[in-house]
């Protein structure tokens, strides 16, 4: 037996998560189908009693009215439960996909652009979330026609035989519909995701597009997949339309054939008028087997969308151990034979370093030398393909999640902050506190902001530290300072600044570096730097070239090498000669 695909596992999980509402929906649907099956028999019985003027007709009429009312109420309950089940399943699928995305290493998620992720989490997750309700509806869609067919056989076997004769054609029609829809829907959703991804890229580079006057070209690039999307969308609806049209011809023919035979049986005295009425209704219910195309189409779309959503949910997470760091460790960092390869390209090769606890080390190199990769490996945002990274003598891969994240802090060139109505500047900075630690106090947030030279502009905001982030448009430099403050408030044993001061002016950068050495708790600091002034003030410099360590020494010693001086711009070089 073949193992289930990621899509199947995800949809099965959604069914289990919504088991309560799905079962309730199934019960209501089955009960509604039972009512619809009972009504024709009771209505036929009532008609025969009335025609023959026998007693009890009024009672049977009441039964029919009660069943009709119950059918209406159960239909309403089914609609409500369908929406509730869809909402719960969609929310669960989104959480699963988002959890998979956030728990994996950044390089594994990098292949999914922001627009593509948005399409998978919004459109595709919504389509996937319809699977549990569609599954329950499919059962009811089969149950009512199957029960009607049995009822026809009970009334007169010839009626059922006439209807069954046309079922093979209907089954072939449904099989073709499911097969053709699956392929078309998948291609349509892929094109939809491509447009979303390109639109997100264009929005991110809106200023560049405006400056280069390439809006028309960008529009054409974004909408390039639209032709494929239109073609697949048209084919998708053509497949659906053909299935509906063919079933719309086949099923009435079957119903007419059943009625013709029923009329003949009535004329020969084999059927009563009430039985004819019941047979008419049961033939219509049996013809409803074609209605399974709707939930079947929903399941096809859900499974196709589930494939895209499960790609996020199934991203391999970073594994953690249970080890803890030695108490009061200085934050010594050691890399032993670290190698990192991405898509067959070596980014780091045999990197071996020993960084003393409490020291400040600058990482420099030309673009593509592996600086950011080294920063990611040093704080275990990603694992090396070979080698080990140790913090205070403990392999980072063996540390528990809380121990590792409580001991490391990051700041980046483009920091991202939690949005929403409840997010304030204070909460954005306080979020730097690692897991398992007490929440940051107002004094700690203020101290971290001062160290990052952010306190001044924060206090100028309308509500100071309590200003909502959505109401505080920051410049690039201000965002970086806020990101630095977040790293400072959570500083543990190791702090990594990955190009986190690139938008700061020289004076502000020096203030931040002064704070790093005097105002904050002692910790090991790794700074990915492009400015020679930053390298000059570090205790040591790690000079990377093509993924290898070209040199590791104080800046003054490396400065004697012309290749090292060439790493920095001419402007910086003039200011660092000593």
C-alpha cells in the first residue's frame, strides 16, 4: 500500500482536528437524507388512504409535514456546520503550514517568495479547509440516491433495473471529471501563486520601479502567467460544465425511463397511485447521484491545494536536544571544520575558528564570501552540512530550544516586527527576550533603546514607547536601531549583528559600538561588517574569501595586506589607515 502524500496527511489531520463538527455535519446530513427518503413513502401512503377514503390519512399527513419541517431544519443546520467546519479546518491548516515555515531553517524556506507563501496560506489553505465538510457531504450525496434506488426496488424491481442500466455511463462521467479536474486545478493554482509571488516582489521594489520608469515592463512581468491561468481556468470550468451538461441530459433520461415503466405498471394494475407518486420522487432522488459532482469537485480542489499547502507544513524543522550550557559561561564560540553547501554550491568550506568569550569579532569579505552564512551557522539559524559549532564547549545541535534561543540574539539589516493593533514600539523591543526568561521591564526596554541610539526618536513619537507600530513609520536607520534594541534587550552569551548597522551614520554607529562595550552585559559579539571603522574597533577580524577563512587577526595586522584593504571601499579605506 502506497504511503500517503503530504497533501493526504494534511487533509487527514484536518479531518481529525474537526472531528466534532464533521461528525455533527455527517449526522445532520444523514438524518436529512433519511427524512428525504421517508417523505415519498409516507406521501404515497397518505395519497392511497385519501383516494380510498380510509381512516388515518390525517395522521399520515401530519407525519409528512413533520418530516418536511425536520428536513428543512437539518438542511439549515448542515449549512451552518459546513461553514464552521471549513473555518476550523482552514485555521488548523494555516497554523500547520505557518509552523512548518517558521520552524525550518531559513535557507529551506527561501525558495518560497513572500507572494507565493501568501497565496498558499490564504487561497490554498482556504481551499484545503473545505475537505472535511466536502467529505461529509459526499457521504450524504451518495446515501440519498442509494437509498432511493433501494426504495425503487422495493416498490417494483423493474423500476430499479431501468435506472441501474444507465449507471455505468454516469460512473464513467464522474471518473473522467475527477481525473481531468485534478490536473487542471493544480495548474491553475500554480499560475495563481506565480502571479502573487511576482506582485509581492514588485511591491517590495516599488521605489526602484518608479525611479527606473519600468512600471509597464513590471506589469507585463507580473501578468505573464495570466495567460496560463486563464487557459487552465477556462479548461477547469469547461470540464465542470461538460460534466454538468452530460449528467443533465443522462439523468433526466433515466428519470423519464423510470416514469415510463412506472406508468405501464400502473396501467396494468401492478402499482397504486400512491406508489407511482413515491416512485416519481424516488427516481428524482436517485437522479441526484449526479449531485456528487459538486462535493467531488470540492475534494479535488482541496487535495490539489493541499499539495501546495503541505509543502510548507512538511518543511523539515531544526531539531533540538536537551543539553544546557554551563553556568556563567563566557560565551566562547568555536567552529570546527564547518562546511555549508546550498544547491551544490559551497558557501563555507572547512571553517575552523575559536572566538574567546566576551570578545567582539568583525566578519568581513567581498560580496558572496559567506559572511551571512557564517552568521547564520554561528547562532544556529541553520545547521552546517559538515562540522560542528560549539558554544561554551557544548555542541549547539545538542542544546534545547529554550537554552539556545535564550543564549543567542540576532539583529539584521532589515528587521521585521510583529504588526497588529496590539503591537507597540515597547512590545517590539521587549520581544527580544528569549524563551524561559522573565518579560522585559520598562527600564530594560528603555536601557536597550538608549544603547541602540533609539530612545531619542522613540520619545518624539506621539505616544512614545506606547505608540502602535502601524502608526510609527520608521526610516531604514530607525528600523535598524529598533532591531538593535530588540537584540540588546535579549542579549545572552552570544550576539550576532548581521549587517545590522549598514543604514546608520558613522556617529550613530560609534555610539552603538560604545554601548556594546560599556553599557550592555558582557557577551561575545559577532558583527558582519562592511565599514573599515567597525573592523578597526573589533578585537579580531575574520576575513572570508570564497567561503574560506583567509585571515583571522587584529585589524591592524591584516591591514598590511593589500588584498584585505581592497575588501573595503576607497572612502572607508582613507579613514582607517592607522
